[in-house]
C-alpha cells in the first residue's frame, strides 16, 4: 500500500509496508546530532515501556530493517514518532505534530472526486503545468516561439486570429476534459 509522504524540515520520512515511519529519517530532519540518534532513545527505559505497552495494544510498533535495500532503518508507529520527537526537543515535537496534522488533513481522493469545484481547479492546474498550453480563456499571456510558428502556419492556411487562438487552446481544453472524465469514472468505480 502507498502512503502519503510525511515531510519534516524538507526531509521526506520513509514508511515501510505497514505505514510505520523511519526514525533514521526523523533523526536527519531533527538536525542529525549524534546525541539524538535513535539507538540512544531506544535504550531509554521509558521508551522500552512504551514499546511494550504498544505491543499489547496494536501488534508490532517497531521494526528494524537491515540489509542493502533502500528501506533499511528503524521504523515505528505514529505514537513512537511523537515520543521520539518529544525526546529530541519541544520545537521538533511541535514541527512533527504540525507536519502530521497537515498530512492527515489533506482531502482524500474520495472527497476530491466528489466535489466538482475541486475537480475543476485540479484539472485547471494540470492543464497549466503542461508545457506549451495556453492559459485559461480570458487570461492573455505571451505566446511562446513555438506557438508563434504554429500561428504563422495556421494563418498561412487561411485561419484568422480568433480561430488560430482557438486551435492553440484546444490542447489545454482537451486535457482538462479528459482528466474530468477519468476522474468521474474513477469516482463511479470507488462509489
């Protein structure tokens, strides 16, 4: 399963297949001080007690992955992430709480697909990011050299300025339309 990425201090926090967070990445996000290494925190009696309590509640709160894969590290559940952040500093603890709250408050795909206004806004953002696409109707922008060349070609074929602009905007509009149709089909499948 793919989980949304938690980012703290411009550091992406990796997750294992069970959604646990990498303490090694959190250590980097906190500044990487040697005194804040996860092994020192894991050696605390209070941490050991917390892990033991979480084992009775929710199964496996901690996992250590060793080896040559890109996923090696110590992975812990959310409660241990908060405890580790609190152990480092109040400032880092607050940064972790805010980053996690921002992550979970993002709209879900179900919410996004069920709201037509959100869908329109997303389709518009996607169309604007495509290279060479025209801006939305009513928002003039300078043409790129490629568009100037295409406009000259269309004019040579007898198209007027209005029709030329329409032909160049057609690409952005078709991308938005296809995106909306796909999103609606996805929403129907998920419903």
